[in-house]
C-alpha cells in the first residue's frame, strides 16, 4: 500500500472542524436564535430575525412584574 492512501489524524480533525462549523445545530448562537424565532415566519420581509410571540409575551410580563415590584418596594414611601 502506498502512503498517499492513508489519512492523517490532523486531516480528519480539519475535516470534522469544517463539517461542524457549517452545521447550524452545533453552533450555540444559531441554535438559540432558531429556537427562539417565530415558527411560522422566522425572518421578516427585510431579512431580520423575528422573535416568537410567546417570547415577546413573557418579556412583557416580566417587565410588568418588575415594574410592580419596584413601585411597591421603592416608589411607595409614606
């Protein structure tokens, strides 16, 4: 057998890095953005990321609860 038919460990590592770099599921930032995006239309007409309506609702409720907490803990002084 000739030596050219063997693949070195470094070549395998480089090939695996290239495969995993292109895969969107292994990239944490892309996977998180994809999971928090709208299921029906993840990108709007301008090409921007569109968040899930449930994510927006949770954010608004969290802001409202924080505002109520701050009002009753700091804002109300007799």
